C-alpha cells in the first residue's frame, strides 16, 4: 500500500510508502491517504495522528509523470483535495514527522498538518515557480500564515528552499531534532497530547 496505517495506543501513524518515487503523490496515494484519515477520524480510541514517510524524502509533491499522462485530477480527492489531505477537515490533531525534502506539494502537505517536527536534514520549499507551475494546494496562503508575508513571498517568488532551522526560527516548525531522534520525538509529542486530551 502506498499509504500505511497503524496504531500505537491512542496514536494513529499514517506513513507514505512510495520511496522509489520520493513519495510523489499519484492517484492511489491520494485515495489511500483519504482512507487512512477516515480511519483515524472514525476510531474513538485514536486521539492524535502522526503523518510520516518512508525513504530519504518526505514528499516530492505531485507525481509529474501522472500529470503528463493526463491523470492530474486523480491526485486530488473529493473530500481531501490534493493528496487526500490538503483540504481535509479533521477533528483530531495531526503531527507531520519529516525527514529529507518536503518540496512543492510536500510542503503543502506539511502545512496542512497541525504541527511539524522535522529532522535537521529537512528542506521545505515551493519551487513550482522554477517550472512555470503554481503551488495550488494551499501553500500560497498557508506559508504566509506560518512564516509571515515577507519571507513567504520571497520563498514563493524565488522557489528557494527553506532549511529546517530557518523554518523553526520563523515559527513554521515546532521542533528540529537529529534524524535518528525524529520518530521518538514525534511519538513523545503525540503521547503528551493524547494524555492531555484524556485528562
């Protein structure tokens, strides 16, 4: 499955698993992402979720091969929009756990989550302008909200990457940790939130 789902106590872990394509979003990933979020939302024993990915990249955004083949519409779902998540309404907090690049739609997926914890090797960015494309999955309005208008416009109009530490300093990221500590740090945060919700 390109998107996998498992539970640890009151925490749901949703994992993008298409590392051979840098977790680029195709139709199957979008539909299975929507199904995973449906599962998280409908399970009364789940109080918080984590979104993460297998491989060296969190997500490279839209699968351009799918778009070139005329399948671009399949990259969005009716309920969730791009990747089955960008416009999705949720009732439970979702933490993005990110290592490697989260570019284009990958940044937009991260911004659609409620919190971000990332490894120190992470880069964010909306490089669509360099390819004469538009970041159409929420990045154009979510990034200014996350880091401020001036810096966001610079990132949007130049397409230059935003390193993890800079994203943290600007308030987009909650925590930056060594890559080896990412899973533990994210689980710790999720369990802390779940414990608070239980009290």
